């Protein structure tokens, strides 16, 4: 998915030169030893989709200036995601769910989009910088819609999340630890600029909130919880942890 030079730039930005050299040495060692493979997540065989796997950020670099902010790819566990959306509805959002556009920035292969479409949002939109992942997400969406699983329209945009054109109707924004600190701060500032005069129109769901500090100044945390997942998912998920948190934010009123 990315050239050696793209991977190197990503690694130096995230790790520095010394850590990049160390990681390269460890990578060579791992390649010399057989690595255990996890079985596929049951979601994909059941639905004929391709949403699983774990891809490092450096593998997703494609020559775009924002490549250096990519944190990598893993898909949200379905049982956990459905619980997240159930928890959202319990928090009494200001508008009926059907008035919201669900937006996943850094949507990867699109599993969250498919699951979100089970509810009757106004629309479900994924934004993905990497062209290969965006193409896979579109293929998954086509299969999902063809099987009659979508309860609302779904689309995937390939491009930079910061350049996304936001809808004028209310938005539920989903983030699965997609970006590093610099880009997350820029995103938070843009959300304030766009929704500051209509704070009731934005709900933020931040899963694995490693850059939560970006939301401290202008957002109120509505809830933050560790939401469990089905044991059979934990056995096949490469990164899920029972202690993983999901934090929900709303804009502070000016």
C-alpha cells in the first residue's frame, strides 16, 4: 500500500531516527520467525465482507502530506460498536436519530459504516485518506446494501478528513483513534468553527481516545466508559481490550 520511502517518513515522524532504526531491526527479527495468524473475525465470513486485519500506519502511507498523522487500521468490534450506539441514544441527543448524518473520519475498510447503517440515520458517510482502503470500504458497502442490511444511505469519500465538506444537518462524528495529536487538534478547532453557533448539532464519539486533550477546551465530556465486547470477538481481535474506553463529547455553549 505504501512505498519504502513513505514508510520511512511515517516512522521518523512518529518514532524519531533512533527508534526507527530499532523498529527496523526488530521487524527483521520478526520476519525470520513464523508469526501466528488469528482466524478471521466472524463478521466477515457471515456477510461476505473484508473489514478485518491490523495494518500499521506506515503501511498506509500513500504520498499524501497527512500520511504522517495516520495511526493505523483496525476495525471496531461489532458487539462493542452496537453498544456504543445504544449508549448514545440513552444520552438523549438533542435531535431524533433520523436527523443526524453519521460521519466516520478515517473509516478504513468501513465496518463502522455498515453497522451504523443498521440504524436509521439520515445518512452514513465514511472519509478515508488511503485509496486502497477506501476502495475496499466501497466494495463492502455495495455488498452490505445488496444484502438488504442497510437502513439508510451509505457513501465513502476518499480524501483528507480536514478537507471534508460537512453537512448542514446534525452530525454524529465517530473517531476510532484515527490521527496523531497535531491533526486531532486541527480537527477539534475546525469543529468549533463549524458547529460553535449550533452546538446541539454535533455529537462526538471518540473510541480509544488517545488524543482526548484536543477536546478539553471547547467540549464537554458527556460520558466516558469502558464498553465490553463479546468473548468470541476478543479471541480474534488483534487490538481490542476489555478496558478500551469510548468518550462522548458535546460542544460547550459560547
